[in-house]
C-alpha cells in the first residue's frame, strides 16, 4: 500500500502520513489515530528506519541550560512552572533533550550562586532585569531574556508574549459583546506587562469609540513581581473605584489574573453579579486560578507552552550561532479562551 493511499483514506496529506511514521510526536493526536487505524486495517508495516529513503531524524545533542529567576528566593515552589512546562514540551517532542538547572538571586545586582560551577551551555533570564555589571559577566555565555520586564535598552535576544496584542484583543472582545462603557482594572501598574496591556487596551477602546475608565492600584517600586501576593484590601479599593465611575461600566478587562479571585469576591460582596451587572475578560489564562473562580469569564491565553518551546529553541540556536551579530526579538501572539471554557461554572 502506498503512502498516498493511506493519506487519502485517513483524510490527511501524504506529508502528514510520513511524519506519523517518522516523527509521530509532532502529529495531531486525532490525525495520528486515523492514520494508524488505516495502517492496521491494511496490515501496513513501515520499512525499518535504516531502509527508508530521505533524511533521517537524529536526536539533538543534550544541552545543559539554566533558568535564572532574578529577584526570587531560592527554591521558591511557585516558580516551578518553567520546569513543568518544559517537561510537557519534552513529553510531546523527543528533540527537546535539555538538562535544566534552576538558579536564583535575591537582587539584579548579583549573579546566582553556583553559576560558575554549573558549566552551562546557555542561560534563560526571567524576572528582574540584571544589572549592567552582571550582564557584562555573561558576555561569553549565550543567554536569552524571557517574558516581560525587559527594558528597551536590554542588549540581548528576547522571547516574550505580545502584550500589546493582548490589550487590543480584550477591547475587541468586549466591543463584540456589545459593551459601550469599559474599564481596565489592575494591581501592580508598574509591572511592564500591565502597563503595556493597559496602554494598548485604552488606545484600542478609543478607536472602537468605547467610553473607557482606567482603575489601577498603588505603585510598588522595586518589587520583583516573581513573588506577587494579592492584597484583598486593594481589591476592595479597586471595586470602590469601579462602582464610583460614571457612566456605569459593564465590560471589565483585568490584564493579569493573580488578583482576580479577590476582586470578583469583592464585587460579589458589593452585590454585583457576573452576567447581570458586568462581564470580564482576563489578560491571562492560568488554569489553577481560573478553575477556582466563582465564574469562568473569557480569558486571553498567552500560550505559555509555546513561549517555553520558543525560548528553548532560540537559546539552542544562539548557542550554535553565538557569533551572529545583532539582537533578535521574538513575540508570541495570545489566543482568546471563550467564557465557561471546557466546564460548567461552579455552584
């Protein structure tokens, strides 16, 4: 039986059948199941790898890379998300053969303990931006900045979510839902992800001719943002600001989600109900937070798994191409998660 015949019966392309045989880990599960069903039905057995034509897939060499959380306590369990995401990536694609080391420093003015002895091939930096002196000491170690808080003058490569697109997407969503008066509400206004999303939301809301309110909490200069703890009192203050706004706001955008539980609770205590009095869209989709809310609003997924894959890919590229000049930046687009995604609202 020919690959083209298998492709026709499985309703996929011949290239997809080839990938299912040679690289099944990168084929969508439903397509892979159909292909294998057709192959089983016709007793099709691929030729041994060493007898197949075309290029052979070779597992990449294992790299030892570090993730440096700048401005965080050592072994903070809340920062295990990178390892979790990388393990998910590795379980779905055997090409990601990475020996990961997680490093911490309390301030941006110090290199992490153990960096000199780890013998890393490359480094991913996350959290506060390291000082100029620290970055100078990393000159011979390939490194890539990851996520937000990068300054415009950061000299190296970076991979980050598209925060401007996040804010615009939120404004577009609320406009499609028919809201004429909207508000962007957040704690931690100095956090770069918040400030960039707020600015983009306000600008896009103006373009859509929506009345827009900006309700922000107190500034927290010097905070690392790696260990943010929501303050219930601040949610109460934000809710009072919302209720005092005029005209009445019905569409809400929360650029980050770490405070949304306490914020929605404060709204409920003020007698306001989702669906009746307001509709919200979150600027992040963290399932741990999302599925513990009293309702499931729309959310904008920054696609963290894709971001982790992209930063590892780019760091490996930079390790192999360390002499290539210039600063390379990669921005990953978010995607909209509809309300009540995948479950019913809790009782």
